[in-house]
């Protein structure tokens, strides 16, 4: 691995550092400012009872993360990539639709609205009020403006906060999640980074927190330029365990919810294969044997997401910084994808 500690920090990572330094404050501001539109969107959800979450990249991963939270509110929620909706569309009849795009300018967003036209019960989530999405649909707009750094960090946290505002308008308590944003835990990621030192790829996984795992897998792939990807815990059990061994690291996310024991069981099984295992653990239960465990205060839902996300982002960034010389500077991609 390269010795980045002996060199100047890459400009791309400096840009990410700036975004992350204000992400919790921007998330809190986003939650507080979103109430009127969140209440309007919640009224639509109460009327339809069905939610379709559309997005690309990190925006889709956020949709995956909040799917189970809306379902717990009695909303029939499903998240699919916007590209899939363009090619193999689900019916929009009787659904509330939320299109998420941090930039509001992605190619799929522009084409979907041009092909679909104006519709009732279609809303947007974005960081840029003046974007195509912001001008085209009623939007919840995150505080702080456009994210400039390549990999999504602040934009994820802010978008989660916008969903928190919607869930709160549906009657869900927001206090635990707000507390997690206001009182971020200081977590030492060094043991986790050391555990992953010799791996050639990383697989992230979870159960109810699978969407969070998907956000980190995407960031690892973008920053470290390695084939890191996410598999839901049950899916990892059904065959892909064959790939495991010392060169495949596994990062698991465990919350204080009924799926926590399944995550712990998976962690122990993975450890027995020789794969290094890191568990971000907010379950409050005993740690899994054989895993490097980063312990958080017991939390579930968005409270667990807000507690774990900054530490997971720091691990993602440090891992990438140890692998490539100019981590954070894209060589094949752009921040806003304007081509399909």
C-alpha cells in the first residue's frame, strides 16, 4: 500500500473533508427547514399509502435505506433505480413518487420528467433549488447547496435528514435521530482499517441497515477504484459465501432491531472463512466472535444511520487513501452524470 501519511493529502479528499465537516449541521438545518413541504408530501402518502423512491447512485442507496422505515409506517414503499423505471417502469397509478437527485441535473432525471410529464403526487429531494428537478417538481431542498466533492458524503446525510422530516410528518418520533446528529460519537477506525489492510475487495452487508451498507460500498468503489459492492445479508448467505477468504473483507452494519442476531450470526460465519470482518454495531448486544467491532450507542433506523455514517465514511476514505495516490479525484466519472 502507498504511504499517504508521508505525502500531501490529495485535493479530492480535502474537498470531501470540507463537506463532511459541516454535514451534521446542514442536516439539522435541512430537517428544520423542510417542515412545510414534508407535511405536504406526508399528506400525499397518507392518501395513497404507496411510495415509489427513484434515484441513481447514492440517491438510490438512500432510497434503499429508508424503504423499511416507510414500511414500518404502513406505507407500501419500494426503491428502484431511475434508469430501471425508465426501461421497465412500475405503474405510477395510486403512488406517491419521490425523485431524489442531489444535483437535480442527472440525465435520467431530466429524461424521466420529459417523458412522464407533470403529475400529481410527484415530489423531489435535492440540494439545489435552482436545478432542473428543483424547477420541475415540488421539492424538499437540503441546506448548504450543491456538494462539490466527488464521492457522496454530506449529500447523503442531508438527504437522510429530509426523509427524517417526512417520517416525522407521518408521526414518527425524530428525537433519537436528532440526538445522533447533535452528539456524534468519536469512534476510532484504526482497528477496522488495519483489519482490511490485506484485502483486494470489500463486501458490505446488513439486514435492516442494508441501504447504509450500499452507500458505503458505492463510496469505496468510487474512491478506492476497487470492485467493492453490497449484498443484503440473506443474499450473501445464499451462495456468495464461496468467494470469502483472506483477500475479501466484509463490513457489516448491525442495529438495535430484530435483525441484529442475524447480522451477528453472519459475522461469525464470515470470520470462520478467514475473511476479515468489521461490524459497525449499534445493537447494544454482545459483539460477534471473530469480528473487529466498532461499538455505538444502541440505536435503530435513522438514529443508527446518523450514528454510524460518519465513522463509516472515514473508514471508506482512509481505505481509499491507502490504495491510490489521488483518492477523491475521479478519472473516469464526473460529479454530475449527464449521459445515460
